[in-house]
């Protein structure tokens, strides 16, 4: 997926309580998992969802390219079952030790996404309406208030509450042809 614009983030104040200076609103500081490294998120918030069961979306850094961001840090890999939970897939970076700045260049690869499925993947763009965004925020917030709940239980609750059917209906109503 390409970077949407050329922008930078400069962090200060320590990795656990970072303060951000940036030329755009895309960047958000995060508390780092590492003692001496800053962490930051890019507010691109891609959303993926499918009605086909068991499709895992894997997000990795663009290891076959040399983007500007690689000088400042690396993409934090992520994956989840996009048929069993609807939430944004944020783009997170951990900066290299000693680095306090990261830059992104428009149209350079920001990350790779791979879908684990035996079927052909057809991506369809849909409008992120306020209703869909609210739904997404509720799903993301659920993980924040119950951080130790395993993904298998989150997936189970998502289906048990018919959340998969609710969001699929909203997405289908807002597909951009």
C-alpha cells in the first residue's frame, strides 16, 4: 500500500511518554514496547472485511523496497482474521534505537498486505461513513477495555452478537463502484 503523502514525525520526551512534532495530522505517538525506542502510528486506518470465513490479513513492512521510513524505523507486523472482527489496521512503526524522527514519502510502499486464503481476493472500496467509523471505533475500543481477552474470544463475541452481519450490510450499502 502506498504512502498517502510526504510527511515526518519527530518525537521527544522519552519512549514511554512521547511528545510529537509533525507537519501533518497523520502521525500519533504511542507508548513503546521497547525501553529505548520510540513508537508512532500513522492514521491511515485501512479497513478490511470479508464474509468468507477464516481469512487472515497479514501486514508487514515493505521488505522488498527501501522506503524513506526504513531509515527511521520499521513497520510493526500485524495480523487478524478479517472475517471475524472489523477494526482498522493501523500502520505502526518502532523507531530504531537512538532515532527520534521518521519520514514518509508519498507513493513509496508503506507496507505489504497478504491475505491467507485459497480463493482469489477482490478488493472493493467502500465509503467510511460516520456509522461505519463509529462501529469500527467500538470494535477497537473493546480490545482496549479488555486487553487480555484472547482474539478467539473477541471473534466469538463478534459473531455471537451478529456484528459480522451488521457491518457487512453497512459495507455493501456503501461500496464505491
